[in-house]
């Protein structure tokens, strides 16, 4: 199953079983933070999860105090010469407006990726970021062939240990002058 929260399209997401409602699906494969898989409803439904307008640059939401997450951003910025991606810390205003409530324990947080298709998280967010970076990096999205529970288990293992392994900053990352236009509050 795809880890996406999206505005459903007229063509239902083929990865969602048509015989299960989102609530039934969540009971069988619970999502973190009270997130639900998208219902197969009219895309004009006002309760649909957030998505960006077509043509808007996607947003990567990251833990601004996490050394590993900030290292990932450094690599992403070095690769993304076209500046196709914007970023926002999970601790910021943009995340508070666009994301579901986060757990109180930051070790339970996830990376999120928001584009015009919807909101992705955990391993699927990483895969979507790699696809968006293009080139050789998009080849790494072949990781999507690994079953989602396995991918997310590896993701959670790393996420749950990231502070122990690499530490935590005292404050959120401040953008360099070159990065400033890509940072959202």
C-alpha cells in the first residue's frame, strides 16, 4: 500500500483495496499520528487531506533539531540545483498549518513530503523526494519494490534512534543565505 494522504482522484488509487473502507484499512494497517488513508470520495470533499496546487514546488517537512535530518537536507540541497523542493521544519508554522498533529515525543516524528498529489510520510516520503530529485537519485526509488511494512520498519528503527546515534541540535536549523528562499516558516 502507498503511504500517501491525498486528495482522491476520479480514478481511485489502485493500491487501496476497493473492498475496504479507510477505517477498516487503518484497523488492519494502522497509521501513525492518527492519520488515515484517503477515502475514495469526491475530490472536492472539504475534509480531504492537504495537497498543493499544480505547479507549486513540493515541501519537505523535517525535524529541524535532528542532526541526521539536517544532514539529509544538506545532501538534498547539493543535489537539487533546480531548487525544485522547498523545506519547512516540523517545529514551524507551515507544518502546524498543513500537517496533522504530531506526537509529543519527537522520536516518533516522521519526514513528510507534500505535493499536488497529497501528503506522504516515512519511507514513502523519502522515495517521493528521491523521485523528485531526478537523475540517478530517482533510481533509488526502486526501494518501493520492498514491501511497505519492511520499508517503514527500517525507517522507524532509524528514526527512533537518530538522536542517540547522531545527536540533537539545541535549536532549529537556520537557513544559509542561499537556502533562505526555499525555507518556509
